[in-house]
């Protein structure tokens, strides 16, 4: 997806796990700087809990297992990378 001549977003990979409860996506964002000939690349990983609808609680046990798995993924990521994590709903 090209937002303009300066920003491009590419979906690198996407896979579902935990009984089709969670989707993990990896994106690459390319920010061009034509004036300085210096491009910036940003890698983003998105974790989407698809079994938990907006303004609700997780669906039964599978939703809570998915939430627990995501919390574990985030904890492991923070231990290894020491970078920021953004959590949001819709």
C-alpha cells in the first residue's frame, strides 16, 4: 500500500494460530526522504485477537487462552528487545 510518494506499507507475512483466535501480521514501512537520500525502514508486528469483539469480553475459554498467549508473547518480546509495545482496541 502506498500512502503517498514518501510512505509505503507492505504486509510481509500473516498467520493465524490458537484455533483461529489470533492473527499475527508483520509489516514493513518505508519512509523515503528524497532531499537527504536517506530512507528509513520500520518493522512492525501486529497481534490481533479475532475471537474478542469490540466492547465485549472474550468468547468463552478460547478467548481467555488467546489473551493469555498474547500476554506471554508480549512479555517474551519485551525481555528480548527492550522496545515499546502499543496495545489498543479499535
